[in-house]
C-alpha cells in the first residue's frame, strides 16, 4: 500500500483562516459544472451569480465577502425577495437545471418573503440556493430586530418555515459545519431524482466567526449531472407491457428537458408511430410540426390531445409527476389503460401502481427503444393508430387558426394576443406565463418552433412569476428574447423586478393583458354555480371599482419602455418594437374577460354538497358525474 508523501500530507493539512461567510463564498466560486456528458461539453460556474437584497442579517459578513469576490460571482440587486427567488427558479428552468442562482436575504421578512419562491422551486423540482441571515446562536442580544420569539422553543426562528419547501435545509451553528453541509447541499441541487431548492441559515455571529479551513476545501470541483441507468428487470417488464399494447401514447414531462432527452423521445416516437402529448412542464419537447406531436394534455390542454389519451390502451409517462392538471384529476385515461413510467425519481415512478422504470429519461428511452426493436420481439402499433397524432395535429391546427385569427372586434381575446406574439417571436425566443387564464391559452394555442423554449409555471401557479421569472430567464438566455404574458392581477401582485431588469440590463418583453380583475377565477366561481363576487373590479366592494390602473405609466415609472395599444395593428407594431428594443418593454392591451380557449377535460374542485342555490346543486351533480370516471389508484 502506498504511503502518502510528506508533501501530500502537508497539502491536506494546510489551512487558511476565514470567516464562515468568506468560506461559503469561496466554496461556491470553486464549483464548476459540465453542461452535458458529451465529449467537449462546455464547463461553466455552477453558481453564476447571486440575487441579493442586503439587510442586517447578511450585509456585514456575507455581503462583505460577496463584494470582495464581485468579479468571480457577481451580485445583482433585486427589489423584492420573493421576486428574486422566482427569478432564480425561472433561471434554473431556462438553463435546464444546469446552473443554480443564489438568492440571499436578511432575517425576518426578507427570509419569509422567499418562502413562496422556495415553494415554487420545490413543486417544480428546480434547484435554487436560498441563503438567509439568522439570529445569534449565543442568544445574548435576544430578541434582535425582526426576530419572532417562540416561548417554548427558543431555537426556532422564521427560517424554520423553509423546512417543508426545500429539499435540503441547514442552519450553520458552527463554522466547521460547512465542511460537511456544502457538499451535501450541492449534491441535492444536482441530483436528478431529488433535485430541488436548498436553504442555508447563517446566524449573524457564526457568519462573522473565523475558522481554520483546509485549503483543499476550496479547490475547484467539476460536477457532472448523473445519469442513473435503469434496472434491466424494470426495463424488461416495461417493454413487455408496451409490446402488449396496440394504441400507446407518450406523455412528455419536464424530465425530458432536464435529461436533454428530446432527440431520443422523438426517435422512439417516430420509429413506432406513437403520438406524443405534452404536460405543462414538458411543452416544447417536440416541435409543433413534428409528425408525432399531438398537443398539450390535460385541463389546460386541447380536446384533440386529450382524445388521443382517452383512446390509448397504454400511457408511457416520461419525466412527469402526473399532476392533476395533466391527468384531468385522474379521469383522463381509459379505465383499463396501463401506465408505464420512466422517471429519475422513484417517488414519481411508483404513482398509481404504474409499471416503473427508475432512471434517467434519456438513458431509459434509449434502452427501451433497443428492447422494443430487438428480434424476435419487434413490435408495432395498430395500423389505424399510426396516423393518430397527425389527425390530432390537424384538428389542433384548425382550432388554433380559428382562435388566434383576429375577428375585427376590440379588445382581443387572450388567444388572439398569443397569436400576435407567435407572429413576432423568432424560433428560439422564449415564452412564459404562470397563472390565471393565460396558461390554458398558451398551452393550447402556442406552436413551439424551438426545443425547450416554453415555461408555464404551473406546479405552484404563482402569480407574479411572469414578471420576476422573465428577469431570471433573461439571465439564462441572453442570446434570445424572452416574451412573458401576464394578467393585470398578477402584474399588480408582483411587478418590482421590472426595475431589476432595467437596472441589470437583462431585457425581456412583458405583455400585460388587462381584463379588469381575476377573470379566470371568476369563471370558475360562476361555472360551479356561484355568483360573481370579489374577483372582478366591477364587483369588488368599495368606491374605486371604476378606477383602472395605468399599467403603461406604471411601467415607465419603473424605467421600462411602455406601449399601450388600441388595435391589433398597434399590438403587432408594439411587439416588433419591443423585440428590437435595448431594454425591457411592457406592452399593455385590454382583453376580453369572458372569451377563453378551453377543452372539456374534468378538474376536481370542491363543489358544495348542499346549497340553497339551484346553480350550485346542478354544478354538484355535474361534478359527481365527472368523478365517476376517476381512477382509484390502480
């Protein structure tokens, strides 16, 4: 056995005295990532930047170290802690989980503002590193400014609220804890199965405390995202189930993007003429013109795509967590259809008693393709099923044309606005939305001309993501233009990162669709037998119902260029100006409050079982009829 040389021992034992905050920053800088596992893939920083709002919990130690290393890990000033967390999540999605933004706040409200953003990242399985200041471990100055005291748990702080909404949580109570915590934290951020946000709490006294760290801890580390290969037995059982099917369909989820598996998905679908439908997170896995592309699935999907799924005798779910909007609350599949799941996460692969394949999507698809084509088991779909995607695509194109073509009436529908943006956007431009009625419009009527160019945040459906997320996506895609569509309600909820984009020079195009309130929730309210109440401005309590926000003036006040339009010709011209502009541009248009592109898919919501209103009783009857087709987990 070789003995370590004296020089090796000296290197291992060499230390440098640093504060905890300085050690944290140096470690983050040292982390590098290979963008793919192909030969010659570029290498870049794992943590390319920090979105920060400084306060007394993070400015004096962490802030000092970030300033010292400003050329190695740049800091970008945000205006709202939730906004910067949402921007970090959107950045991770646009980078396909290949890089991670840091979001740091002070203690107290700065930290709790980020909790919602952490939940967005958690539900969407996106890596973000949240770092917040914390109270003193000594507790000598307690209660400090912004501290929430718990009489029966003095060690509890508001930072504990992150525990349910992150995949990794730690409070650094001693400088040496970084040595064990940071590698585990990075491992979580990069884990294909357990990927999600991570949180570090930095007590103010610990952040400022010095410690003798091993020099080797700060040596550059090059990471590659693992591609766990599927179990051969699981693959064989999945192949057997697929061979028994005659009318299969593939559901492409967000995992297709994160595995960079779009080409393998297309190859498998083409080889066997399998229709492919997409989840909200999986949109733009195939180009709209691909012969196997059948459209978006589920509650925000098109009937053409949902009909394919209801007729399928096998569902191959790739990289999806099978959310209720994907499965139409588990009423969207044929009762006897088998489900085969390919997923890096065991938790998702085992849902609804599926035939599971736990592994990387790209590797699993490649291996499955080889098994299905292997003689003497060569397999094909039913002859009449081979053209099923084309028939759905034809129906979908007709719907899109009908819905997006201007009809000469002003204001336009959401769909007509989507059509106008599609006409102006280049193939690799990036389109985004999050909440309200726009997800349904974009999922159905947007035709993707570039792979991985679509982001509808519908894991948490967080209002405000449209604006803050567009700022984050602009960091991730500097060569393309980011178009984000937002309703008036979401704009009012969180708009301050418009100024962040101007300040940082990260431009995007924000299209504000003003329908006078929370129109999509008002639609749900009325569709389930209720009366319009407290959603639209017109039926809100108070004397200001007739006052409308001047969104263009507001956006200009935040430093953006703003254009208000009054015709479809104006809208087209404004979008072209916005795309060519050198800074963030906000295009404002009124839209119809009751003109929706929607399918007939079922969605389970809480409809009252008893009511004095006949409309509610009728809605309950319809709801129970829809529930009759719900799968019970088998």
